C-alpha cells in the first residue's frame, strides 16, 4: 500500500493500485476523459473538446494497453501505453521501435495535487525499461503550453513540434526509460499483457490505420 503525503492538507491515498482496465470499464475511462475536458475548458484551452472515443478506448483495453489507477474502489486516473509510433510524428531517424508510447494520461480533477500523474509516468518508464526500450515518449496537444511545461518538469525533453493542419497534437517529448521523478512507487497488478494480447499494442494493419483519440493528459498532479 502507498500513502500520498505531498503537502499539508493534501488528501492521503492509502491503497493505490495500478491495474489493467477491464472490458466493462471503457465508459469509466470515457467519463474521466469528459471530466478532464471540462477542466481544460475552464482553463480556456481547446484540448479534448470533443466526446471520448469509447470504441477506441475499448479497443485499447482489449489489446491490454489501458491501465487504471485506484485507491480502493475509487478511480483516480488512467494511462494507456503501447508500442505504436504514429508515423506522422515519429520518423525513422527517431528509431520508433526503441520507445514505449504513453497516451491518454488522465488524473481526475478531484485528485489533483497528489502527483498521481507523475506516479503513472514513472510506472510507464519502468515498463519501458523492463521490456528493453530506450525511451518513454508522448505527443502533446500543440496549443497547450502548460502541458508541455508539465512534461518538462517530469524530466521529458522536447524533441520537436510537428505542425500538421489536420492534427491537434504534435508536440513531441521523450524521457529515458527507467528514469523516475516521483518518490512513490505504486503497486501494479499484471503488468504483462493478458494471455493472447499483443504486448502493448504491437501494431498490425488495423492498429496502424486507426487514428485513436489518445492524446496525453491535461492535468498537472
């Protein structure tokens, strides 16, 4: 069990667990997306101002790529990780196969201030190292400068911004696999994909062609 003690008056989390999302939790994650979108709207950013792609979320769950962070039975956040390097962003010179990619990182607004996003990113970083990757990478909403600064504060380096008119994400960041910024480690259950699942979204013709709504998170924990 883990306890969050960051800051006087901050909420304590005693039973944090990160586990793979279940098939019936796509709507839960969509709700977290909607909450995040509302929070972003209150900060006058255009990020995620459209409905969550529940079908895309369900597909990521089926591939074993989506994880949820809970404190007991309470959902606090979610992260999706996979091996899919968007070819419109990551070019051969980036050695795309040498990285694990994080998407749809969300901390619920009610849980902000407890460094839960940092905790999930550190877990993803350890996963990247564990499976032999060199980098943990994200692509970030181009117009959300606060989010870019958040990732830089988490130890990510800006690679470049790919400014395509039909894409709203495109600010690219990476961090060495295994690097950690949080002092807390969250217990993770079944970090390996479930039997029969491709490891972290190993791409096939379908996954490569579908552009899913899985941009990185809005919330600074």
